[in-house]
């Protein structure tokens, strides 16, 4: 008896829809993190003040950096969670093979990055509103963005989040492949910090890596860099997962 | 349909499957019988494509099942520790299953759910062991896959649910024939619905025959020790046991001629039949003397 060929893409789509439902807990944690992020940001990030006999002024600087930092950690950790055994085995409850499972995961993480990016924009708006309502102030000056800048910012954040999910996915797969990476990876990370501090008085390795993305002024180049890096990370993760058992 | 050719699976140093060779035809219900550790689950997991064989050749629908999407789409394996996402209710799990399996029968699934009193709003993690396995069994039945594997599906179910489940299985099989493999410790529970029986021992195939053939396969001879000993030489002996008062019995291969039977009758030996369940127990027992020997050695 020969089988009707099953289309990979068809199964990936089904798995993606399945994951949207079954991984919804991730979006609850996203909401919680953003609320915490907003609360942290309400303290302001800097400011100053001054005055004379007759008047005084105070200023505070608010930004969504906290929220963004939380989001990046969320993206990284969510991707790691997706690679854990329990989540991987969930896929095989129904129809799956490794490739379909990996592709559906990447699709899902992409989707999660988009949700993360859009909700970040909303959260930073809520931050502005909260400051307006909660703090006693007379002026609020905020940067006005054109639609294009706004769109670029949104896509930029989504790309950053996607990059972090790709990193998390690779780290997660490394750990699944061999548990020694649980120790090895943090050791390498902190070790590189300490060693570069020891020799050069300033930690540079991580910053240098970060600069590749952060200092990029051309949006198109940034896009290409992120896509390239994520492809490499996801690709290596898929390669690594090839030696894992399908399901016990 | 399902073919194993000299399949070996090694975990560490232990050979769980040892050059296992058999094939199962299309649209048959086969029972997989064996003691704990005989390699039943390993064999099923290899057939389902979850784990890879160490050596040998496995063919399901003519393809190697490991990590194979087409095989996965046409196969469902129901076992005790199915991984199902904790975040979904049973209802959502049924919907998800329906989206994956083209032959899924939602009406059957829902009817079985209400018959077995499973609450659709409940979550998988909140179910008792028996309820969980009932739910898994419903998934297995309703997905109507060309290859359906049940690995000890009735663990934890109460007697009533077991009976109902097997009856549902048989009814659905008759209406929609497909290849079904059931592994079980309790042969007499499943015997009525099986066509073939495959018995594993130590990772090898011990027997593979129809249920009817198996009933004729062996016979018990009993009588006085000395008479039995004389008569037994030349027969294929599966099991031998002495009871008190100089009487003993033996389980032998049933390939006797008329002459052999009459000569045995003349010596005062008696013949009796053995149930398939007991036969499997004797055939797969590890120790020659059975559990009694453990105590007599002390």
C-alpha cells in the first residue's frame, strides 16, 4: 500500500495554528511583563532640576527601555521554552516530523515577535498616558514621530525580538543536545566578560557583537543583518535537533 | 503494511529488540503479547517512527517510519504517556486532532466523550489515570488512521470501561476496517477481537499466528510422574511441573498422531486444553519452574 504524499507546508500550517492555541500562556506572561515594565518605567530614567529664589523646576526623562528590555528577555526565554522536551513532545501528539516541528516553531516565534512589537508600541503609549495621569507635571514633551519613523521603529523592534528568539532557540537546542551547555554557555558569557575586562580594562566582545546591529544606520542593512543572523541561528538549531529523538 | 526485518534496538548495552522479524498485513487486528521488558513498547515506538532502530529494516506503508511525515499523518499511536499540551481543554484537543487527521470522526469522538462522562471543558492534566487513558483511546479511535497502535490502552480503566472500549473498537473496526495493533497484558480480554497474535520474548518473535491456530497449538498432558516421563521423550516440551502425590503435568506442542494419543491414554495420561492466555504465560516465562522455585530455593 502506498501513501498519499503529505505536504510539509500543509502540516506546518496546521501545527502553527495548533501552537497559537496551545502556547497562549506565553502571551499572558508577555502582558504581565509589560505591566511590570510600565511600573518600572514610571520612576523615570533620569532627569534634573534647578531653580532660583523665585522659581524652581524639575524634569524627568521617561522611556520605554525597561519595557523593551523585558520584551527581549521574554523573547529569548520563550524560544528556549519551546525547545524543551515537554513542548517538543507535544508536537508529536498529532502529525509531525522534526522539520515540520522546527518550521512551525520558527513561524510561531516570528508571530510572537510581531505581537511583542505591536504591544510594545501600545505599552509605550500607555506609559505616556500613565505619566500624564499619575504624575504631577505641567509639561510633557514627547518625541513626535512621522508615520514612516513609527513603522520603522515597529519593524525594528520586531526584528530585534525575532533575533532574540533565534538566539534563544539555538541556545535551547544546544542544551537539549547536551546538558553540559547549561553550565558552558553562562560560563563562556561571563568568562568572556571577565577576561576582556582583565586584559583590556573594558569588556568589548559582547558590545562589539551588539554594535553590529545597534550602530547600523541603514534600515535595509539592519534588516538583512538580522535576517542573516536569525537564519544562521535557526539553521544551526534545526541541524542540532536532527540528532534528538523524535519522541519517547 | 508493517514489516520488520532483523530489527535490533540497543539501549546502552541491553538489546531490547534482537533481530526481530515479522510482518503484519493490511486491515487486521493484531494483538501484541509479551512480558514486561519483552520489547513491546520499543517495537511499537519504532513502528510509529518515534525512535530509530539500531540496525535492520522497518517498513510502514512501504516507507521507513522514522521522522517520516507521511507515516505520521497516517498513523496514530495511543499510549499511557501521550504528551498533550496542558493549556488546552479536552474540547480544544479534539478540535486540534480533527485538524490534523483527515479521517477524523468528530461525531464518534463527542459521543464517546459523553458516554464515558468526560467533561469537554476539563483539562488533560486534571484527569485521573483511567480517564486520561480513556481520552487517549477516544483520540485513537476517532482519528481513524490506516495504522492505529494502542500500547496497553486499558491501563487504569475500570472493568466496565475496558469492556466498552473494546466493544467500541470492534464496532468501529467493522465499520471502518484498518490495521490495528493492540499490546496488552491481558490476552483473554482482547482475544475475542483479535485475528492474529504476535508473541514477543526477549526482543524476539516467539509466535505469530491466528487466534484459532493458537488454540490448537499446545496441549496439557497430566498423569503419574513415571508414566509421564517415559511418554514425554520425543515431544516438544514447553513447560513441566510436578504437583504433590506423584502426579505431574506437562505442556507440549500439539502435533500428536492418533497412535500417540491412544498409547498415552493406555498409560493413564490425560489430555486437556489450555487457554491462550495461560499458554502465553508459560511460553514467555523466564524461569523453568516458575514462581514456586523462588521459594523452594530458599
